[in-house]
């Protein structure tokens, strides 16, 4: 089970993406838990996640969360703006899985 | 490319600014504090709306109508009208939690500090706290008090002054005193400040903050120039793909909420509403038209004149969330960010709408916002109706503004659509 957390200002626009990502995951047969939260909950919710993806419009959150993320081994990245605009669940899911993989096997991907 | 160089420079300037404004711990606590209060504020607003349903005053007898309003009154009196209390608890809680201490202590110590600073007399009657000072009038004092109380509390906790218990006293007993000293010292500071203020011509801290800070700021914030600056800042941040509303709100919300509350009081008392610019002015007449930048107009235009397959797809994708004022698909998908072609309508349309709305309200064609808080996800039409105190003119103004925004965007969207359309045609030939 891969746990993917999305965060934006109020968790609205990222939740659009959540349903698309779930569809993409179901199509691929990947076992995932994906959910979206508002920015004030991001710090506590990320403890339950394997990866945190931030809406590009809130990318200034990353700096605040990155220290704690690094300490817990949770990669944090902004979602690609183009994929975000297209609500491209497939692309964002791919990115999330890749980030989790890289975090777990840092040498494999290099 | 000179243009992209300029964009890069601006991006380098704006990102740290957004970072500072959004991640500053006082502003973060302030925003989170309002978030805590928001469900209560909305609950109160719903009952203001129900208490003032249109035509009820004509359907019911005067006494029945008064009884109806009185029965529903406590719902908003206990929430919306004293929102300062909840914001203060929220700020104190969130700041203290952020400082790594137990949040609830920060919440209650902030609340107690605020009550110490609040006048406890009304027209010669002692032992009462005027509810007006727990609402907008006390909002700024409350915010400052919560900041200072949380910081003092943290300072005194970190000092770790403990009451030494004799050996043999269970550990749990001495720990139960651990919050006592920091809280006692923090509140003592506020008591001293209160006493000192009583020797000044202002008499109370509340009066001092209100006269020296809140009054000038709200007067400034209620004007058209400051509002246009705020609106342009929001649009400007968004142009660089940064959440302008969140960033600008952290500074403007106290002012907009305070103005809102003044209107609510007047609305409930049946008096003339003092302010046009309020939280609702922004949320309903600017954000409430499809999201920041009023992109519902863009979606409507796409359906009307769009020819390119890609842009029409985007319209379909953006329409359902757009109705509820979530517009990231349009902003990132059209795209609006970093797209020089749409910079003019993106900046111009909200300013024009601000001026139209302000004018329509100041000459009395459309009622001013009644001070109820309508969630920003409320669809166009309904939000305008509710925000203006159940007035159809509010809904009509929103629709009119939507047409204006469509007219402003028309030529620019046409060019953009043509560019994409032609690229698609070339692509299909190959």
C-alpha cells in the first residue's frame, strides 16, 4: 500500500486530482491510498503518508515542510503545473510512485 | 528571450515574498485562527439569512415577525457577533501548538488575557462584558493579545520555573503545577498592562488599539484604492502561479472581517450599512465568479467561441469545479500563469468589476453586503443574493459583471484559441 498525500490551500483543487489519480491507480492495479488536505493540516497528515505532493500554487509551503519531511523520509515536491491544469491523474500518480521508489531505493534509480 | 528573463527575475522576487507572507508564523496563526472560527461564523450567517428571508416581514404580522427574529437571534449572537473570541482561541492554540507545547493552554491563556484587557463595565453596570467588544471592535486587540500571550506563555514555559515539591510527592502532582506558573505570569503581565492603560486618556487597551490601529486601518481598507491594490496583488501572484488569495488574505482578512461585522450589526439593527468593501465584497463579487480572476467568464466564453479541441476540453474539465469557484484547472490549464497574452484581461477585469460593484453599491442600485459570511464555494447568483442580505439585485450584479468580464476577455481568448486551433490543424496534417 502506497500512501500519497496532496495538499493545497483548502484541499479543494487537489481533491479534483485525487479522484483522477485513484482511477489511474485502479486501471494500473496499484494498491494506493490517496487523499487531499488543506495547508494547515499538511504537517500533521504527512506523517501518515509516503509522499507529499503540493499544488503548484502553494509551492511556497515546501520550504516550511521540507525539514520535517526529510527527517521522516517523506519526499515533498510541487505538482507539475501542466499536469495540474489538465488534472492529469496518470502523470501525477506516476510521479508520486517514482518519488516513493527513489526514497526507498536511493541507488537503484541513479 | 528578454521576456522570459523578466519573468524569471519576477519569479525570484515573488516566491520569497509569498514564502514570507504565507509562512510567517504570526500570519500563519492568524489565518489558522480564522479557519477555526469559520464554521461558527458560517453557522451564524445561515441563521441571519433565515431570519431575514425576503417577504416574511410582509407575510407575518409585526409581532410574529419580531418573535420569529428573536427566536433565531441567539444563533448568530453566540457565534458570528462574537467571532473575536473564537479567532483568539484559534490563534493562541495554533501558535502554541506550533511552538511545540500543548495548544489548548495557549488557547485559554490568550482568551483570558483578552478578557483581562476588555472593559468589564457597560453604562455604569459592572460585572458585564459588552458583546460588541468580543466581535469586530475587539478583533485587533484580540489578535495582538493572542500573539503576545502565546509568546509570553512559551517564554515562561521555556524558563522552566517550577514549584519544587518535597521529595515523596508523586511526580504527577508536581507536573499538574507545570502550566500554573507560565499561565499566572503571562496573565499578570496583561493585568499590569490593563492597569497602566487606565491611567492614560484612552482608559482601556481596547480603546487604544481601536483608535490608534484598527480605525485607521479599516478606514484605509474600506476605500476603493486599497481594494484595487489588494485585487491587483492577488492577480499578480496568481499570474506567477502562486495562490494570491491566500497570500493577500493573511494581511487583509482582519480588516475585511472587521468591516463585515460593522455591516452585520447595522443590518440586524435595521440601520444603513456603513461599508461597501467587506469580506463578502471580495469573496462574493470577485472570487465568487468562478474563482480568483473570475474565470467562470472564461469558461463561458470557451463554450461560446472556442474552436480548438484542447481549449474546449479544458472548458469541459474546468466547468464543474468552476461553478463552485475552484479554478486551478483553468489557471494552470489555459494557461493563465506566465502567459503574456492574457495578462491584460487577467489584471484589468477584476479591477473593472471592483469599480462597477463599488459604484453600484454606493449609488444604491445594489444593497451593500449585509455582513453574513457566505462560503466562497457558493455558486454565482446564489452567493450574490445571500451576501447582500437576500437581495435579488446582488445576483443580477454578479451576472452583469460576468458579462463584462466576458467582453474584456473576448478578443484575448479569441487570439489564444486561434493560435492553439492552428497548431492543432498543422499537427493533424502531418
